[in-house]
């Protein structure tokens, strides 16, 4: 998300006669000299100072403090895992050990670990415990919620530095999605359905980066198929969603197939971001001229104007030079049809559309892939 300076904040304190802006910047330069993020931190502090000046409600101040503390703590803890791809796994905490889905979730965790993918769960029992069992501690992260009644994290992450406690559901939800390079959803209750629909809404509206969203059920299971039937007949047929929105999610019946889909998604696609009005897809392999030419017509509906342009790094992404080795595909995305965008990603992931295999790029396919 691009930084937009808040001139209203600056003018507010200038007009009120308080010489705070220069003092805030002076202190920030003492603790973080030459940081390119000084304007962002300045606006954060000025926002808190305006709250203090108005001083309306103690409860509002406590909510803000708790949320800020949780965010800062999570950012700091997760920094050590920054270079690793992660998969968030959702599912019922009430799934018993003897249930086939428990075994399937354990297989999923093990398969993800074999692909060097970390497993994020809510750190509870059932599906969450099974996925962490399969993955092992070295490949597990738990985002636990503190509740007023007795509750413990599962044995894999409990008492370790791989467990993060959260007071607020909304901050925990943020990190479930923010840290995820893919999401796998097993059958579950209200919470699982809530996460499934929220994630799809965030991706559909462009508020979250495009990542694989996979529904995993036991062979012969009807849980997710029934949900997809409802979405098709009630949402798609009534035009509450675009037909291509169904491309944002897929249904599989084995752990290996789920992991295969995730690995396939990142076989060429690396990450994406907005640069002003241009949407940029970073790729491990440059596309062939023939593939690019075919794309101009086959995916023209994704472009508001002009065409797809392929180019190398040219310094425009000055904040992420670690991705300078990647090829770029840029276009004026309509920012509406993310299901079609998923189809475009599937197209660029086909090896026959690559110009030349790049062994060095292949070795870097697990670098961070967040939209900024």
C-alpha cells in the first residue's frame, strides 16, 4: 500500500500554535537516523498526539494502545521468519484425533514442511494441532487468541517462541492473511467459514494479494462441495459475484494435491505490487515473445489502457532492491476482476510460455512475496 502523507495532521498542529512537527522529527532522527520511514512514523506519532489533545475516551485510548503493542510485537517476532514462505491452515478445533480429517491435516502439515513451507494456525486443537504435528516445530507458527476461560495452545508450539498471543481477533486476523503465501481450509464451524469468506472477499476486492486459496476435504467428503454448490447457485447465478470469482478458490481431496497447487502457483509468479497506476507482476522467468503476443489479445480485458509490457528491473522499486533479479510484467489492471488475474497467473506459470529457464531465479522462488 503506498504511503500517503496526512497534511491535515500537520496543519492541525501548525494552526493550533504547537511546534510539535519539528520536535517529533528531531526525536525520530535521533532513534532512527536516515530512515526512509521517518514521515510514516511522524504521522503515527502525530495521530496519537491528536488523540491525546482531544482526550475523549479512556477506552478508545486503551484499545489503540493494545492494538499498537500487538502489532509491534508481532512484527518484531515474525521478522526472523521473513525469508520463508508460509501457509495458513484453517479448520475445526473440535476435530477428534480418530477422524479422517485429523489424519489428512497431519499429512498436509508434513507435505508443506517437505516443501519448506511454514504452517500457520490458530495454535488450537483439532485441525490446527494436526497440521502442526505433521509440520513439526521448525515449520510451525501459532497465532493464539487469549480468552477469558482456560485455553491452551497445542503441544507443538506451546511454550515456544513460535507462538504469538493476541488479545484482539482483528489483529490476529490481519496476520493470518498478511503472512500467508497460501491458505488451506479444512472443514470447520462458524470460524472456518468466516475466515474462508473473509479471505475470498479481501482477494476479490484487491485488499489482499492474490494467493492460492485451497479447500481441502477427505476423499468422498461433501463439506466444501456443498458450500461451492451454494455459492454457484445463489451467488454466481444471481450475479452477486462475477463468474470468474470462482477461479479464486479450488477444491482438492489430498494433501499432496494441495501442496502441488501451491508450488505450481509460485513456479514463475513471484509477487506483485502497485507502482502508481501500474500493476506489476514479478516473475522468476521472462516470458517468450510468442506468449506475450498471445497475452495481449487473450487477456486484453484486464487492461484499462495500453498493453502488457515486459521489462527488467529499472530501479523504480527502490524500497525492494532484493527483487532486482526478477523479470517484470506491467499493465494498467482494471483492479476489478481478480479471478481473471488468477487465470493470467496460471498462464505465466506454464513452462512452455517461458523464454529461457533461469536456474538462479528458480533457487530464489521462496523469497517473501507481499504486495506493498
